[in-house]
């Protein structure tokens, strides 16, 4: 795994904008043109295998939480639990998720967290870096079958593909990154034959007479992909109605609340202690670790992460999740290349490993503003 400097494409911004990648220069620099990471085929095969194994372990952890009533450990309210249990028992299908690894190309990849409900950087991983590869590295290959596996996954979804049922896609308005992600996922659904519609989260309403969710035109929402945290939706005024719905197919499904909860890191360690791809994690502040990370169970985008040593806090990312219960994980510093800390995002589509997306930052905590860097491997 080598960080390399390569020639910048002179018209890369224009080409990305033509392809719909409108936030390539978010916060000054988001896409790292002229920088890439090189992998060997053996490293790619390894990450593929680790991703598949961890996914199976995570599904077993969901079953364990439900079977042994570990809801309180995850701070999941009593009122949410039956909807989650029902969703799991039905095996409501998931579309995608992303594991975040610390990996330097030599030692074992270490799981830092699982973005199982609202992972972003999907378009960059699936489309943008593939366009870069075709032009900048045409003789090389890339761990990237995300688009093909999304098509395959949509083909398997239990939703009617006719004009009587529209597949709604939703995110908060005014957020360009989320909008591009949702529009990409909507486009894939359209390619396999779904009738689709974009409806912003704030335009979704509830028809109390008809007992159904509706969009801004009053059309019933029967299938909904939302790039919006499930725990936020359930905490809002219409959350109680969401749990009562029997005709609504929700993506991601209710059971993903367990996997998107950072407490799953402690559950995994309980089930698979000393697994080479896991870090020690617990629900109580550790006394045996020289350095550890405190993560609120429902935090997102690197918010309120604290790196601690003994009784002191060495680094606090700040945010709005600080009053929540937390999980504690052994500190594992990200690999550093040319002054940048590197995070590997490994995608799962359905139940299959699907590709990599790499983020880097000058700090050890990866945030939503951290830069995206393409990769390739030598075939």
C-alpha cells in the first residue's frame, strides 16, 4: 500500500461536473487529484475476505442483541424494540454499508466502526474514482464492483416495478453531498426498472386519516430509501407512526439501528474476543488500556470522538452528541503517509464486499470534510 503522486488531469473538474460529481472541491479540496494509493492483488484479496467475514460477524451480533436483550447496552428505547425485532425476523433487506478500517498494507486491518445506516462517499467510491482510473491508470485495476452489485441488489428488492408504486428517495434539502448520493442510488434503481421520485425529508408527511406516509403531492410512500438516521426519524413527531407501518418498505431497515450503533463494537468484542480484525471495546471506561477512544453510541461523521489516556482527554472532536452513553475502544492510530492519516472504507452491498474508498486527513479523526483519494492495484 503506497501513496503516490501522479499527473493531474487538466480538465478533471469539468469532467466530474459533467458526470454529476458537483462537490469535488467542497471546503476547498475534497477530491485529491494527483494523489492515489497503490495496492497489490494480495492486499485487495485480503480486504475482500476481511470485509466478508466481518459482515457475517455483524449479522450474528444483531441476532445476539435481540436474542439476549442487550438493548440497554445500546441505549435503544423500549418503544423501538419490537419494530426492530419484527424487521429482523422478516429479514428486511439492506442495500449497503461501509466498514472503516485502519490498515497499512502489512498488519491486520482493524475495524474502527461500521457505517451501516447512512454511509456517504458512495458516489466517489463507485463512479468518480472509476472515471479517474479509466483515464489516469487505464492499464491498472481497482477494487470497485459497487455499481454492478448495486444493480444486482436492486433486482432482488421486494418492491413492485410498475407505475402504481413509486420508490421514493429522500435526504435533507440543501446538502449537496447527500443529494448526489441519493440521486446516484435513485438512478441505479431507475436503471433496473423502478419508478422513482426524489422527496426531501422535510416534505414527507403523515396522513392520519389514511394511516400512511405521503410525499409533497399526497402520493403514498410504499418504498423509501432515506439518507437520514433512523434514530432521528424515530425521535420525531411521526416516529410512532413509522413503527406501526406494515406497508412501508424502508431502506435501510429497522434492524440496521443495531449495526449503526457504535455499541456494536463492544458486542463484537464480547462475541469474538481477540479476533485479529477487532479492537478491544467495552461499555465501561477501560482501566487496562493506556490509550482509548470514547465514542457516543449514536454519533456520526467523527463528532464527539475523544481520544483519552488515563483520566485525561488528549483530543476531542466536538459536536452535538456528547450527552449520550458511549462505547470505549482501544486506540489504534491510523497509518500515516506523507503527513496524512489514511482511512480505508470497505463497502458491502447486500451481503457482498464491493470495493474501497479511501479518505485522508491531517488529523487522526476522519470527518465528513476529510479528503477522498482514488486507488488502484496492479493486475
